[in-house]
C-alpha cells in the first residue's frame, strides 16, 4: 500500500525525460525544487523524494493524486513542436497544487 507523502510546496516540477523517443519510453521525474535551482536534486525533508521517478503516466498520475495535486491530462506533458525541433531530450512542466 502506498503512503501519501506530506508536501509543503504549492507547486511540483515534472521533468519529462526521453521526449524524442516514443511516449511509452518516457519517464517523469518529480521534484519540489525547480530543476535549475541550486538545491534541485538534493536530499531534503520536504515530504517527497528529491527525484521521484515514474516510468509511466499512470504512475505519475497516482503520485500526483497521493501528493494532493490534480493531475493534468497526458497531453500537458507532450513537448511542443518547437521543443522537438530544437532536439530537447527532456522538458519541464509545472504542476500547481489546487487551492
């Protein structure tokens, strides 16, 4: 049985990895800190693993629900044509906590 983590932030950052590959190969990395911040990926006591990795949208959906977030639809995490044209291997999307 999964235990819901206690989050303190009002937003969650989701890094979608391998976006140049088919969607079935994508992975989703959840973090409370913005991926470009100095403390991104550090161990901290904020309630969620600093780099929780989900291997499917369904797993991401579950973790977002357990963490008190409303999961956006799968298309929210799809890279834009511009992001694909540039050749980005990963993209970042912000998921706000409902009020």
